[in-house]
C-alpha cells in the first residue's frame, strides 16, 4: 500500500499512529488526539507489529463491534 504521496504504508506506520493516540509513554503521544479518540479506544489494549504488512491489536475484552469502532479513529 502507499500513502497519497507515494510513500510506502506499512505496519510500522499503524503502530506509530496508535502510539500517538493511545500510548502516553510514546514520544509521539498527542494529548488532544487522545482526548478526541478516548471514547473509541476504551477497549484498546495494545498493538504489535507481526511483519511489514500485519499488526495484531489486543483488546481488553471481547467485543464484536471493535473493528467498526476503529473506523471512527482518524
């Protein structure tokens, strides 16, 4: 996959962006973005890179609507 400017998009980018909105210890953590997305990340437990194109998201509890909820996170 590619970003709109032609740069490669991969698992590292997904992990970085989740760190921005959910990991208060991450250097890229952005308080305002966390506040805007807090309601959609209540079940987010963590994320890890599996390979260059795959991530694994851990949830805090079983929730069938979690993939739908992720679509609200910019």
